[in-house]
C-alpha cells in the first residue's frame, strides 16, 4: 500500500477514535438514538474561533464557501454560511445537516483550543509530518444524515494553501451531498407519464417529480413546467431537445449557444400570444461552460442568464449537452428559472439534481 495512503488511513482511525471517545465521554447517544439532522438547503454551520475567522483563514474560507455561483448576473453564493464559535455550540446547533470545524494546531485562541482538544497527540504529530493531511469527513457524528468536515493545519499558512488548492474538491463534497438529499425528496413521487413519453419519443428515461406538468411536445422536443402561484417558490421549466450527432463541433460552446437559441425561438415564449417574446441567452455576462458526465456519458454544462427577446422577462438557467455516441444522438437538456428579485440558488440546485438523473440509451418499449 502507498505510504501516504496508509498514513491517511491511520490518521483517520486515530482521530475517529478520539471523536468517538469525546462523544461517548460527554454522555453522547448511540447511533440508533441520534436525532435526524436538520437545516436549510445550502446551509453550512461553520465552527471556528471568532478571531481566526476575522483573519486570513476566514478570507480563505469565504473564497471556498461563499464563492459566487458562476454564470448568473446577480451575485449569489454557493452556500449560506452560519458561523458559530466552538464555545457557543449547543445541542440544537449540533444537529445541523452540514458542519465544518476549522482550526490550526498552533492556535492559542480559546475557541480553537476547544476544537484542538478533539485531536489526539498522535494525530497532530501525523499532520505535522504530512502537511497534506488537512481534511477529515465524519458522517452522522451528532445526528443521522449529517456531514461533518474537519479542516485543520499545523499553522495558518499551511491551512490556507490547502484550502485554496482543494477549493473545488471541498465545494463538490457539499454540492454532491445536497443533490443526494434533494433527490430523495424530489423523486419520492414521480411523473410517470413523463417517463413513458420521453422513452417513446427520445429513448431516454426522465426522472421528473410529480409537481412538473406537461406543457408541449414537438418533434424531438419536450417541455415541462413547475408553475407556482406562490411568491415564495420559483417557477421552473425543463425542456429537452434531441438531434443527430454528426460532428464533435456540435459540442463547441458557440454551437451549443446557437442550437439552444434556435430551439427556444421556435418553441418557448414568455407570452404565447406574442411570438417576439421567445427566449434567448443573455450576452451581457456570457454563459460559463464546464465538462461533466451524465449516465456515464460526456456532457457539457452551461450556466448563464436568459431573457425574452422583448425584454419583458428574465432569469437564470443551467443546461447539459450530452453526447450519446452509441445511439448517434446529441441531447440538450435545460432548466430555467423565473423568480424576479429572489435568490435562484435552490432552484438551480433542483434543476441540476433532476437533469443529472436522466438515463440514456434505454429501451423504447415502456
């Protein structure tokens, strides 16, 4: 076994033994008696000494957890942070879905000493010998369904370097956790008619919550919408378009934008009675592209802002262009949000969760 990997495993066992001992020694409950974790979508409880948070480490943490969501015009952070000093942790606060403890072992601040006391001398010595040991996950530590992350370092410079070098890894950990949690709730009741229609028309399997209603079916095109009469919930639309995959140039960003605008110009209007109210991509802030995978196939994610051609409406969107070599098809899936003057983060996370659950290359027979 690689020496570095074995050191990490040993470090985890040493620290986990300490964490378990601390919990049991303080009269903690067994796993079966733990409460359910709770908290809002996208919320992270950050446990850190107040003075440390006011310094360079706090700045590095904000770069990780409060980075703006890419591709949308309005400023919205990836996560909502609730900060608490370790000395102020209560039983209720410890039930948070997502908790992040942050410390450095050379820190003498009172709050940091509370966290440092959870580490054994052996684990601190191992971290000193291997500065790459800076992060530890511990599930269900205080509540069932909980994600607890420890971020630590021998000193601030070392911790800040690791935070910046591993920013995407830390972000994706909590984004993935959110999608899992959200998917459990969203897919408890599905739109079975949408599943059948997509299989028959496109040979794909859609996993749509029952709250999404059918809007329009055209050749190689499906549109569903979750309308809301309430002001506290976003109006979300999902549409799917499929065409033959002829060349890799179809997956170039400029061609994805053109294809998308051609589709929405033909099919989607802010006001169905006004054919000039078709949707287009906002170009003041160009959309942002990244590579990903959906159902094991290469996909291009696009995030940006949309508007109607007559400027009467606008919002945010996220889309996935999936290359299906086996069937010779290119699938474009998009979810767009209409929620004026309100945050779009939760709605975009819902769209990601639904679209990334799409299954390709299924049998056309239901």
